[in-house]
């Protein structure tokens, strides 16, 4: 390890000891109620924030806050370059804050408390005071999210996801195939679930997508038109209704490859792997809580097993 990175890489490995793993997640998923699932989670790192008698939305948010806190700790132990990598990967939390603000502006004005980003913030301190969609767009425009096209809620939400993909690809080249696969899933959802092609110009900016998939009318055609480094994410599904399985499959591959990267890569690779594995565990934990909230039905438990 290079001087300056040693403490951060070591901290990243130590933080992974705070994950719960697949077996623990399965036991939560099989619980007969959300309260029972939360009880099983008690004693873990997530249990420090997930409180008894919380509803599902609050419990899931507490899981997210646990992950964010771990990423803030990791970034604090890294040199500036390493913290920048974590900031790019953790930008999902800022995106979630912006999504919540846009949703509130489009409805009754109510939104959950924003994720506390600390030094991982890119633009949120500028966006937080915004009280119109136009103000949000203006605040984003002068930040690392730029250029972001569009002024409607839907346009901004999509443009931010495209911008995040590009930021992760640039900051973490080792994750390029994961980014490309996620882009393929986003294209499939936009074209076949959302059912609109008016955002093709934004989708065209996704890494490794190109023009051909945007003219496709089926999942099979989209997959055939994508380069191999993106098409893998759609390999085992043929219908839009199966995209949830493809998304779980994305997590399966990403988690497996992150474990290998943790053992064999550079300092930067070890940081990327640690962030990814922490995120994969948080995702699985949230799915387990959703399964428990549904009574631990076997079909819901599959959402955890499929990514274990």
C-alpha cells in the first residue's frame, strides 16, 4: 500500500466486518413480520440506527444512513484522491436527496430529512435552499453534476443518473463494466417500462450505450444492440417484467467481482471494492426487511436469496 493510503485501505477492510452477510439477511427475510425482522437485526451495525416499531420506510432509510456513515468514516481516513473516489461512488445519497426534493416540489411539499453527507457532498449545500424545480436545476448546473440537461422533474432525475454513471466511470475505471451494465438496465427501464423515447439524447450519454439500443423495441433487441460490456446485465431475461431479476443479477456479479478486486487490486481498487461490498450488504439488508414486512413469504425471501 502507498503511504497515505494505508490507514484508509485498512479502515475499509475493518468496516467490512460490520456487514451482516447473506445468512443473517436470509434469517431477517424469513421473519413473520417487520418487527421480528428488526429484532433479528438488533446487535448489528444496522441495529444501531434501525429502531423497534419503525415502519418499513424508516427502517430502510436507517439502513441507508448506516451505509452513508460508514462511507463518511472511510473517506475521512483516505488522502484527497481516495476521498474523491468515495465521493463519486457515494453520490447516490446526494441524488436521493435531490430526488426527494423534486418529488416534494411536485406534490405536497413533504420530504424525509435529507441524508447528512458531510464532506461527501458535491452540490447539496447549494441545492438545499432551492424551493422550485428551476432553482434546483440552477444549483446543479454549477456543480460537479453538470452538464445536466432538462428542467422538468423527470428530465432532471434521468439526467442526474446519467451524470452519476459518467462520474463513477471516470473516478473508478475498475467499475466501468458495472457502470455499463447499470446503464443497460436504465435504458431497458426507460424504453420498455417508462415507455418514452423523448429522453434518448440523455440516454445516449450513458457510458457504452451508443445509438443502436435506443431504436430497439424489445429487451432482446436492446441486448443485441449493446456492446458486451453492457449487455451482460440483460443476459438472462427476455421480457420487461423480468427486469427485477436482471437487477438482482447485477448485484450478484458486482458483489462477486468486488470480493476478488479487494484481494488482488491496487489501493484504489481496494477502496472501490470496500465501498461496493458495503453497498451490496446494505441493499441485501433492505431487501430482507421488505421481505419480513411482507410476512416472510418464500417469494419475497427469493429477493434476498437471489443476490446472496
